[in-house]
C-alpha cells in the first residue's frame, strides 16, 4: 500500500537523490531479510502471539514515521521498523500455521513415499498454498489502494496503513492462541534452537539450494524492468505483467497445488525449479532475438507465466517440508533461518546479474547473458534435490531389507 511509492515520495516530496533513495530502500530490505532469524528465535522463545503483536506494533509505528516525518532520519527509522516488523511476524506465522494444521512428526527425510501417504505434509501443503494465495491477493490489492490514497497524499496512505495494522493487531490479540514457544514445551532440550538449526546439515543444504527461488524472484525487479524498457521504450507495461502474475497466483494456486499433491515432494520441487529455469530460457531467447514491441511483450508474458507456475509449485512444497527437516521442533527458528539464507543470497546474485548487464553487449546473445545465468542456476538446483531424494529412497530400501 505504501512501500511501492516510497521512492517517489523521497524523490518528489523530499527532493532526495538516487543514492539516498537506494540507501533507505536497502535499509528496509536488510532489516527484514537479514533479521527473519531473529523473529523466528523470538517466536520459539516467547511464543507466536507476542511476536506477532510486536510486529504489528512496529508496522504501525513504522508507517506513522514514514507518513509524519519530514526529515530523512525519521523516514529511515520508519523504513527500518516496517522491515523489522515483517521479520518478526513472518516466520512466527509460518511456524504457527505449520503446527496448527498437522500433528507433530519426526521425519527428517527429504522425500517421502508420497503426499497422500504423508498426511502431515499434505495438510501443510494445502495450508501454505492457501496462505500464498491470500498473501498474493494482498500484494495485488495493496498498491491499488495505495495509488487511490496517493490522490490525497503520501501521508494519508501511511496513516491508513498504520490504522489497518492496528486493526490487524487487535484481531490477533483477540483470536490468535497464546501458546508457549518451543523453549517452554516439554522435551525441547537445553540446546538453543538456533544452534540445533545451524547444526542440521540436511536443512542447511536444502535452504541453500532453495535460495535460488528468492534470487529468481528478485530478478523480476531487475532483469524484467530492464528488458521491458529496452523492448517497449518505457516501463509502462511492467504493471500489467505484475498484475498477471498476481492474479495467476490468486486464482491458480489452489488448483495447481491440487494437481501436484500426489507427487513426491522432491519431484514437486524439481518440476517447479524446471518451470522457472524454462521461464528464464524463454526470456533469454526473446532478449537474444532483439524482439521489440508486441512480440517482445508476448515472450515476457510467457516468462511471467512459466516463472509464476514454478513458484506456485515449489513455494508451498518447500514450506511444507521444513517441519520434517526440523523434526517438528524450533519451527520459528527454522522458518526464520530459511528466509534469512535466501535473503543473504539475493545481494551477491543481484550484484552479479547487474554487473553482467553492464559489462555485456546490450543486444544479441550478450544481452541474454544474465538470463542464461539464471537458467543455469535453476537447472543446477534440480540436481541436489533429486540426488537427496534418491539417497533417501536407497536408505529406506536398505532399512526395509534389514527388517525382513
């Protein structure tokens, strides 16, 4: 509702330069992506409800700071607070959702016999699919509401956003269960959750491989705008492409999840990653062919469709697998660490693709270099996913033979 227009506010209303705008936006991103692990640890220590309420309070204060501050310092503090709020309640909510829809399990395997045979994973898969669809609905409607409020001014948009999160906080206070964190649960052990998570090599490997998802998503805000501007002469069609992606998730997430529900988790991830690899390959072909106008936009629509379908397949599946890898303990910490690892991968990847875009030719196969790099990254990510599933299958087969 507010953040998409923060750069415009800084530039037009406060007369700040590009460097300052980039610094403020960077602060906001770092305060969220880098601190997800903090929110997760807190939710395990004091419970989900206090962390979610604290996150809502930070969002209220952050939006008030953005809307009422006339100086750069106040804007920066407001941006950090809005980012930290997301770091607080995102892993807490994901952990609460995973715990609420399925009983505790103890599997740490990457792959199971099948989604229908694993009732906990199946329930979590459906829950995270619904969660993703509603989240994308907010992503779609928020900027539209913000644009309408900007007809008044930026302050009005911020005040409405603050009021909205105040209402959300009151609703969470009323209806969110006040269950204790994992530190207070029986059998949680004396070792801190973050130490347990950092010692969990299968989980760390899984998080590192799946970080390519967030890296690819970040390219929607780097490679895609550059190509739209190059092929169309302006960035005007960009909002239409983003709207297509949002509506596809809103209306297609649940049907897509139903289609892949019978597949093994590793197969789901491989299919999703392959779809995203194909998306960047299609984009690379369009860039290399120097397409312009409607032809170029047609290719980019294909890119958006393939990438979004891949996300719809892989995202709920990955979220649903984390409790199994965590042994159903310290879920807040695990979800927070999973998100933070992805966030840490975004910066060097964005710098690499941006550097390639600057160094390589702006036409032909050279211009397609960053797109091809992303194609290769997604294709390579499929290998450890399938290899891990194959290893788990061999272990299970050996255990079955030994038990006979």
